[in-house]
């Protein structure tokens, strides 16, 4: 009986906390706190302000930390009846990590670490901005494709740097005197920065260098860059689909949805009653045998 009462209390706590979290005023309040925290970080970059208002700034920082801790506790209370669901949300894990580290004495004694943790709170603004959240998710999903892009680009850069070192090292040692210098020169050429000067310098060596630069620019600046853009756009589309599914999942059921569920349930009950065998009464047979 006590376990059932405890479960009911946890469910009531989760329901009330979830109602507060889903209210518009709460989201706006937390978003304003994040912006105020970001403004406070910017103010602390001015030495004169820090010396003049040191105690007041420390008090404000303590208030922000207490507010974000209370928000995290409220989010944990919203999952009181299902604690595992709290850790399945990456944003909850991120918030828990940032707040927990900020409360540790090691972080509070190290000014650099504390500033980085306070800066990480600004990223939490994406939680309340769906479009920004989509972009962040898209960046995370594009990392595997970006890694492949980096590997292919590194291979291309290495091959062309070796070719440039073989043919241009003696004539242009400043740009192709070693493999590192050649790779740096070609890396800048991918951005098309200084391409005209590089082509003119190459033409002074040989007319065939135009093939070298043209093929490298074609592969590096157009093929690889467009490949990277395609990876990012595909990841952005997947992130939008995930955000749409999440919004549909978290959306409260409408009256039409409830009506359709009730109708389906009634049809299932009618089908069950139709297919279930009815019990036979052998009362008459028993009396006949008795007679």
C-alpha cells in the first residue's frame, strides 16, 4: 500500500513539474536568465567594472547558478516516475554536467574553468530556439561525413603537395621548398586566395603548370566543397525531420485523436464479443438424464 502511495506521489510530482516546464512563461524566464548570464560574462571582460563591482558580480553569479540548479531539479522532478527518461535527453545530460561541474570546488577555484562552464550555459539557449536546435543537431549528424571529407581532402592535398615539391621546389622554394610549405600553399589555394599570383608564378616556370593548378582548384575548391555542402544539407534535412517528429510526439492529443482512439477501442471490443464463444447451458440435458 505504501509503495502504491509513493508511486502516486511521484506521478503527481512529475505531472505538476511537467506542467510548469511546458508553460510559456517558464521557458521565457529561463531564456532571459541565459541571456542575462551571457551579458554578465561580457561585462566581466572589462577590468574596471570587475574591480568596482567585484562583490556584486559574484553575488549575481551565485544567483544564476542557484536558478539553473533549481531549473535542473525541476526537470528531474518531471521525470520522477521514470528517471531513466531524464538521461535519454542529451540536453538534460548536458545541463546536468555543466551545473554539477560548476558546483565542484575544483571548478570554482579555477577561474578559467569556471568561465568556460559559464560560457557553456549560453549554448543552452538552443534548447528554447527550435531553429538553432536543428542547426546544432545537423552539425552533430554531419560529423561522420565531414570526417570522410577531411580524409579525402588530406589525401588530395598530400598528392598535389608532393607533385608541387618535385616540380617547383628549385624554382620557388618559398612556397614549395618542403612538403609542409607546399601543403600550406595549396591549402590557401582551396579558398582561391592568391590563385592569380600562384598561376602567374607557375607560368614563369612552365606553361604546363596551368594543368596542375586547374585540376587542383577543380577538385579541391569545387568538387570537395560541394561534397561538404551536400553532407551538411542532408544532415540539416534529417535534423528537421527529427525535430518535427519530436514536436508531434510532445504535442498534446487533440479531440479528434481522442475520438478516433475511443472509436477504435469500441470496434475492438465489439469484435472481441463477436468472436468469443458463448458458454453452453447443459441444464436441460442434466434434467433429462436425471429423469
